């Protein structure tokens, strides 16, 4: 089916094995999109009542039909599991540069089950899966793991890399998975699931491009959005203020997620606005690949305890 590879990859950490599974077109037609596929695979690969931090739980990384195409905003993928934080459904999404390498492995989703006896990181391509020792990385933070270790060891500029830090290793129930410096698969604690499996990180790369049904339509859409989208007032506001622009409005209507959605307002919301950020940091817009919104605020601390520290929040 166009827009998909029709294949998912199963990795068993306990056995250090992997195998491919063909997915019928009917599944994609019924469950269009990475969220539908990821949820379908989660339901079919876990048992009722499974402990989220046990070897029987799985973690799934899934893409959608527009991933690695010219569609604006197509640089996202999702993680799906049983949540250690809520005990129910785990879904989390992230942008950045990892989605396209994940897609180019030739798999619509990667399903990881079991648990390794020792820390590992996985190197996944369209040709093989390599189980690499990560004992020397266990205990290191995400910055050091991502840039100064795994990226250097794999040695591929086209690789997408996701990692966990000490929080995930220690099974903190809200632990995140990081890619690049600051982009996070954070919702519902997927980092703890990776930590329970002794997986320090996963590397994706390959050379398989998914086929699209009507490339001429996508090219036309690309040109139209490029011509008009950047001048849209909403797009300009995102470029100028990032997603921080949403905080005053959401807080006013009681829809600002506070204390994991147990509350809808935050009494110190003024400290989280773009104006507050600019009092301590220099700020510039930063975009994901194939996105003109540039809703990320690339910030550098000007003074205080950590002058020069850089970060990007959206």
C-alpha cells in the first residue's frame, strides 16, 4: 500500500533476536496513521494486566504515511507502550531529525520486547539489527550519551538516535526519551520502559524511501503552503513566540496542563511566557525539518549560575 512499507520489526531483547512481520493493507486502511498502527500493535503484542516495567511489556516506535515525504510537519513519530506512570495507555510524540531515519529502515514500526541482562543500545537499519554493549554508557546523562558516545561510535551522519538518562535507568515513572539535545518523548514515562529493558538508546538509519501514491499532489501542496503559510499571522506568531504563546490563553480557560492534568491552571504562569524567558536568555526561533512554524525557542542563558548553557523548548 502506498505510503507504507507494510513491514514491522520485532526485537526480542531476552533472546537477542529479531524478525520481520508483514502487515496487510486492510490494517492500514482501517487504522490510518502512526497512532492507529502503534495502538493496534500494542494491543496485539501485550497481555492484559502486564506490569509496565516487566519484560512482558513492549515499547513501539511507529511512523505514519507522510513521514519522510515533502508534507510540512512530517518529521514526527510516536512511542507506544503500557505506561508505568498511569498503568494504562502510553503514547508520546516527538519532532526533530529521528523520524526520517526511522522510516528509512524500511519498517513502519519497531516493536521491542523482553529485557536485556546487561545495558545495550540497538543499531537498526534496513539490513540488520546490532545489539551493542552500553555498559560504559549506563549512568551517563542524555547529552553525553547522544553526542559524545553513541553518535561517535556509530559514525553515521544520517542516523537518528534516541536515548535515556539516569532517570530512565532508575525507572522514574515519568522518565523521558531524548533525541538531539532537547526533543523529548515525554508523556506517560516511556523512558522508564526503556530503562526496565536495559536499553540505553536506539539508532536508526537506512536507505529505503516510502512510496507515495500521488507525488505531484504533494509537490503542489508543498508549493502552495510555502507561498502562503509563512505569511500567515498564526505562523508568524509561532515563529516569534513559539508554543509559549499558548500559555496565557490556555491558563485563562482552565486548559493549561498542570500537575499531570490534575489541574488546568498554574498560578505562576507569568514565569513561563516568552517575555519571562527573554529576561534571562537570548532566544531565536528553531524549526524541525520540513516545518516553517519554527515553534521551538532556541535559548542561551545570559548570566547567573549557568551562563552560556543552551537549550531548545517548544
